[in-house]
């Protein structure tokens, strides 16, 4: 059986996803190009040996449209023979791109590939690509379409997480992210983004608020109360799917949900043989990946089910995993996952997550995969499970194992 | 052409007079649809015609839309036609699309066409107007312009869902169509679907002037390069689409396919050119018309309501009973409400109570409503005063003299009712009717106090009287057809819908309605989380959750009834776990329901339910905490089947005999899932008696004999006979 190895992982810092964010002034193409260039340069890659580049991107319109992966390959001066394809599995696109790369490598279709992602949310706003799920009555009503925030608040209500619970988790995310930056835990992966002249534009995650406290969060108004209770009244819609919910408790707000940011990431994945031929040292082995569909109205419970699916497939149990990484889309999503598997919080999202650092939709999966490669090495651990909740009710997960 | 008359004037402008022969109102009949094709051809090909103005030949208005009665009949006939499903659908499409095609041909005839509207234009009538290039309406705020199809479970199928959003924007149009709203001319003009408003009587002149000045008119959407500005994938349009879906989901609980399909027509139609859009609309029209919801709603909410509102269940052979004066006994909440609706309908009303003060208090109820209506401009001060002057509050029974009818509305106490009956009859003419407003006491028993039991009848009003449209008439053993006819005339006079039932404990409505909260209690006893019970109750189409209903009725009242029933059947009520629960809540916990501010619910200061009382779990352990879709479906069935089976029992026992009464009564009296067309239509159209009985048997096996179908239903199921086939003789006679 062919194996898929991770040889390297890079990511850009995450810029605030608004027009005052540092990365607002560079294009999405430039972000993707810089990630691809960095992974080539630091590994002295002969890019003609790369078969394909998979980049996650959730709003593939405007400058992110028309297969940004292939365009970035060309812009990064990769060999002309390197193909590229844009991947959309909503928030898990970046991880899905890596899973596809690994699968292609394992199947023999590719020897060396890159998985990654890009999302310039300050430039191509979330939702720009339209789509029928929320707009077409024939599917919106059938599936009780409700925005993610309503789903997250419903998870909090249904599984009993109070405003204090979710805020406490958010404070922890900020503290862990701040500590990780202070200790240089991300330095192996971070490549500063350069501007049009080539000067450094951003070298750190600028969305973080390390001095966040329970008090400072307490002053924030819930973000989804209005659209839930008043116009257009999504609470009543999601209650049609969950009649057990007497009233949705709106606990999420900007401080305990993932931040909107810009960023890109790339992960180099290949066979043992091609790695050796290129003089690369494998860092981790991809043991397996999986995706699953889950109930779409609540939308964000997929990680529980995909985690179980993947661990079962790999014949593994809780004890086999040392580090657990779930994208912090909303605090309650993580809390529910931890509750479902009764996980030790000390092993979950150990370096903080998207609540502190932000969630550049198409790139995040590849970013947190890279973070786990670094952390397995730093903490001297064996295996990590990486997963994300996904729009329209899905979950995607990957299990990796450190090699050296 | 029998429906349209053409007069070409000196300028070459054809005045088309729309005038369906033999009817007081223009509707789009099959004959009109045939004529339209010819009409359009004439306008298009007659070289003498330079343009056209369409006006109505009726005083009553322009056109009221499709002929729903005809459609109801046609629907029944079509079901029999043997064909493959595909052929059947395509045939239906052709039939339905022909009107769309005719209007589209009118719109693209190459000559300017304007509509002159002097009276209401609704549904297919307004759609004809929208297909004209220019629309002139008379300046009269009483003129209704709208697309009411959604109210009877249909959608506008002749371009309404396409032209209106293109004219006034998706959001405004969606709101109007989804709710079936109508607008007066000035508002229609500011919205943008009427071009000009002129003095009444001047519309034809104005329309002709426009036609003369605009020889090359075409519709905006036929101008080259036209694009819908607010379709679903435009910045503003996307938000409106998402919000619209959520709002309709919330308001309909997905029980009304018409509303969903209207949104689909708009969503899909705004993305394509008008011709494709009209085909899409016609397909959704057929899809909608074929649902049991549309069939049930058209029949019950339109055809039957109209028939009953015209005395469709009145015994024949008796002259109309003129109601000029009515005495109301008891000026409590019900009596006061009855006095108000009578006075409003022009009936001289004597409002009697034991003290002048109580009687005056009863009249004050009308005063409050009148004051509010006057301040809101709903009626004039003079009309209000006239209304109030018709009510005479008094303690003097001799004022009953000359009354055509007496409504007794005193407390539910047999002795008290007997006393006032005797007292009143002393002054009542021999031909006058004595009506007792009771919701539970058997009429035959009450009639024993009467010297004229033949003239005695139950007249069961619902609270609040001024808002509830139904009156349940209960025939006692001796009540004559003549008395019933008179009582129906009375109900029609006060503009309510009468249904006729026979005497039985709880009659029809109270008896069947009670099964809904009762099933809620069964679920509670099983340990199903109260939130699930309440939410599913509302979501399956009932106006409130069953526990909230119990709270509104009063838990102490329910306990009292439970105790009485136990006594009657010589059982210890405490042995019944339901009664046990009730007595714990009422007697131990002091929670009597909404009126006491605490019951199954906790109530806020505004008197509205704040949350389900958490203390309930002290008594009943919650065992079922989640409600996946399969369970929701099961609970929905339990709620609806339980009520329907009780209705079927009423038929078996002869309590009710006309399915129209049963259907309309179930919707108007206790709000049974209106999308179904009522309890009977739910059985007939959503299941068919055969499948219904199979499912009821399964429920009975699983949950108990309360779901056991009565023998009548089994007999019908053996032939898969519907209630309307078996009991619908009156309906056929009326048609």
C-alpha cells in the first residue's frame, strides 16, 4: 500500500478580514502565490515533479474565480506541467484539498502534490458565490435552512452550554494563541506576506485579542438574536427540525466565534520514493481522511460523526490520539465535540484556534493541519486528529502520525 | 364570443366590454378562456383596430378571478380520466397554460392595450389587467386589486407571480401574493402596478387617451436588454430570497405548499425571460392545484363556506324568517358579545340581566368596541351611535315582547337555564325561537323546561363572539325543521357561518376539540418533553400547543369536567393518572391556567406564556428529550388522527351529518389544521379512508383504543369510500 507523507507545511499570517486589514491590499492570487512560492523555495523543489495543486476556496468568484489554483501555479512560476484545481467543501476546503492530495498520492495518480487553500475574505466577502441552498425555496425549506450562527446557538441550547461556558472557551482560545505566538510555536510554518514591492506587509496573526477577559466578552451583544427571534425568524425554522428546543439561547457573538480574516496555506504531500528523489525528509504520515454528511439545519455537528467514522475506519480509539484539533467555528461546536467524546481539554486545540486567530474559510483546514504537524514535533507526540465542521451539514477529518 | 363585446370608435380604438352573461360578477370561466383566444386574434388581425381598452360591463367590478366552483367540479371530474401520470400532467398543463398564453398573446399583440378598472380586479382578473400595457383605475378606496389565490391554497397561475414582481419588485410582490393581500387604487399606483388613477367613471376615457398617444406600446420586460433588477442573485435580491424562505417556513410550518411554490415561481421565474417564466408558473400552478391542501382548502374555505354562508344547510320550504328584534338573556361575556354582533347587523337587541348594573356592563362591551373602531376610522361616529342605540340593557323581561328570537346566555347551570326559559317564554310569541347558548349541556334536556320544545334550539357561539365566525346550531329531540330554518336565518343575519348538529354531550365542536389537549396530556404522561409536545402541536397546524390550550380553557375547569365524568361513570377519578396529574397541578400546586397566571406555562405580566413551567418535571420524569423527524411525524399523526376519529364517531352517532359542516366547523371552531380543509378532508384527501383506517389501527394497537376507528369508518374503508361520497348528497343538490 502506498503511503502519503507530509513533507512540509506553510501558511501566511492571517490579516483582519476588513478593508482596514493588513492583507486587504494584496490580492487573493498574491496570497496563494506567496504560499506556493514559499513551500517551493524553502524545500528547493523541482516543481516539475509536482503533479497537481489542490487549493480550497469557498468564494470562487471575482479574483478568486476560474480555478485560482491553476492561476496561482502559473503566477508562482511553477513548471507549466503542474495542474491545479480549486476545491470547495465550505469551511473544510483546505483540509479536503490535502485529503484529495493524499488520496491521489495513495492511489498512484500523483507522486507529489500540494494541498492548501486561500481566502481573501476582506476582498471577496463570504457568500459572494451565491448558491441555491438558502435562496431556492425547494431546498431551503426542505432542509430548514438556518444560518450557521443559529445552528451554533442551537447546539449551545440543545447540549446545555451557557453564555459563560462559551465565553470561557473563547478566553482560553485567546490565551493559548497568545502563548503559542510568544513561544514561537508557529514559526516553522509562518511565511510573512510581502507587498507589491517585496517588503514585509504582515508577519503575525493580527486578529488576536490576547487581553480578552470574561468581563470584556460579557459586554458583547449576541449576534444572531435579531435574525433568530425577529426578522426573518430563523429560531422558529430550526425549531421545526428540533421541536425539543423550547427557546433558542443566543450565546454566540463576535468574541466567541471564528474571526473573518485573509490568508493562504500550502502542504506538500507525496510518496516516500518521490520524497527521497527530491531529497526531502518526511515529517508526518497521513493515516487517513474522511468526510461525512450530517443534519444540515443545525449544520455544525459533523465533526462528532466524522471523527467516529474515521477512527473506526482506522481501527483506532480515543487513546490513540494525542492531539485533537477542531476548527473553532463557534465555541459551542468545540464544546459539543469535547462533550461527545469526553475529551481532555488539555489535548484539544492546544495552540488556540480561529476564535483568536481567525478562519480564512478555504485555507483554514490546511493551516490547522500544518499546526498539528508542528505541534506533534514540538510536543513530542505521535498522532493528531484534525477536523472541521462544514456548511450544509458535513464534517471532514484527517489523522496524521509523526514520522521522525 | 359571448363574454366580450367589441366597439371600435372613430380613432380605431376598440372598447372591449367584459360581461359574462347571466352572472352578477365576471369570473374566468372555461367559456371566457375560449373567448379570450378569439378576442386577442381579433385585436391583432383586425386592421381597423389600432389599440384596445378593456373594461367591465358589470357594476360589481372588473373581474373576481377564476371560477373556483367550476374548478372544484373540474378537479373532481379529472381524477377519473384514465391516462399515464405524465400524460395527465401535460394535459393539465395545457389547460392551465391556455390562460397564460392568451394573456401573453394579448401583451404581444403589437397594439397598445389598456385596462379601465372601475371595480374590483382580483386573481385572474388582475392578471388580465397586468397583461395590459397600461392600467387606469377609478379613484375609489373600496376597489380591491389583488391576487388572493394563496388564501385558498393556490397560486396565481396566469402571470401574476411573474408580472407583479417585475412591476413592483420582488419583495413587495412576494408579500402581496403570499398573503393574498389586495390594495386600493392609490396604493396600487404608488406600488407601481396601476399607472393612473382618475375620477370614477373616467377610466375608459383616460385609457383611450393613453392608447391613442402610445401606438407602439410593449411591456417593459419585452424591451431588449431587460433584466430583473432584484432577482435572487443580485445583492439585495439574495437577502430577500433567504429572508422570504425563512419567513414563509416560520409562518406556514411548511404545511402550505402554495406559499412555498409561490416563492419557487418567483425564484425561478426571475432568472429567465418572461415566456419561460410563465411556463414555470403554470407548472407550479398544476403542482399546487394537485395537492390535497389546495383541494381541501378550495372546497372548505371557499366553496363550502360560501354555500353555508348562503344557507346551504337550511331546510327547504320555509320562507325567510325576518329577524328584527332579539332578546339576549345574560349580559356576561358571551351575552355582551352576542348583543354587539346583533346590533352591528341592525337587529334591535334587548340585553337582560339580573341587575340593571350588570346589563349596562354588558352594553359597555359594545361601547368599547365601537369607541375603538371610531377612533381607528373603521366606522363613523354616527354609525357607532346608531349601533349602540339598538341595544337596550334592562332587567325587565316584558321587553321580550315582540322579539323574533331569544338567545339565552346565562351560566351553564340547568336549573338557572330552566328558570330563565320559563320567564322569557311568558312574553315570547308562539312562532318565535328560543335559542340556548350552551357549549356542553344537552339541548333536549334543557328543552324540557320549555313550553314549546319544538321552537327550542341550541345556538352555540364561540368566544370572542365578534371575532369567531362560526355558530353551531344544535337540534334537540323536538326541534322542528322550521325552527332550524329560522335559527339559520338568524345566524346569517348576524353574518356568521352556521353549522348544524344533533344533540349529544359536547355536541360536535366541544367534544372533538377536547381530544387535542387530551392527546397532549397523553404525551406528557409518556414522558415526552413538554417543548416537543407544544412545538409539534403548533407545527402540525393547530393554533396553539395542546398544553397552552388547556391553560386557556382553565385547568380547574378541566378538572371539574373530569370529576363530573368520573361521577357519571361511577369511577374514582383519582385512579385515572390524567386526573391525578390535573388534581396535583390544580389542587396541590394552585395552578389553574392562564387566568391565574400559572398553569402548564408560566405567564408574563402581559398575560402571554413566558415559558413552560419547569416544575412539571417534579411530577413527570422527562424521558423523551429529542424529537427526530420520524417522531415528529408520529406525534403529528396522533394529534390529527385523534381529532378526526372523534369526528368520524360523530358521523356514526349522527351528531353531525354533512361533511361540509364538519370540515368548516373544525377549522372555524377549534382551528383544526386549516391547510387540510378540515377533519373530513384530512381523512378523505390526505389519506383516503382505507389507508386512514389502516393507520388508525396501527395507532390504536400502539397507543390505545382511543384511536380505534368506528364501524362506519371501517365500512367506508372497505370500499375506500370518502365522506363526501357517502354524506355529500346536500352538496350535490346545492350544485
